[in-house]
C-alpha cells in the first residue's frame, strides 16, 4: 500500500501546495478542531490544510509520536504559538492508491484551540481573497 505520510512531512517542510494537492483524493474530508462541519472535497481540504500549514509553520512545531499502520496514521504534535504550548493529533486515512481520504485534527488546551481558530480564520480569508 502506498503511504502518503512521507510526502505529508515534505509538504510541511517545503510548503509545497502542489505536492499537497497530489496526495489528496477528490472526495477527501477534513475535520477541523475549529469548524463545526466536516469540510468535504479536495479544494476545501486543500484550503484548510494550506492555512494550517502557515499557522503551524514555526520552529517549535514538531511531531513527537507517530503510529502508522496499513492505511491510517496518528501523528502527535507539539507547537508553541504566542506563548501557548499546544498539543494535538493528526489522524490521517488514505486509500489503496495512497491518496488521503480523511484528515482529522484534534488540539488541546482550549486556549490553543482559540488562538488557532483566530489565526486560521485570518489565513483562510487571505487565501480566499487571492
């Protein structure tokens, strides 16, 4: 089975949105910790993941644990944003072709969720204005 996690790590380092687009299935669903409804489809998921990659793009971001099996990955991360220590998990599922079909993000503590919500809102507004 084709595992997209290595490419996901490259996307985070390079901010290469075309590489990100290449690993998302057309019917991918993104579950955000700051948006009530699932974001369905490649274009919406791409928008949210591009915004998130900008928000989390600082030297403190690091994956501290990875659990990967046949077509699922749990990636635990830590990041410090504006003095708030944030801990979270990316749950990623992919299909037989190695295309991501589901991406869920969980974040703690509440102060972290609040600051991410505010920053994501600004990033999404910036991307949609372009």
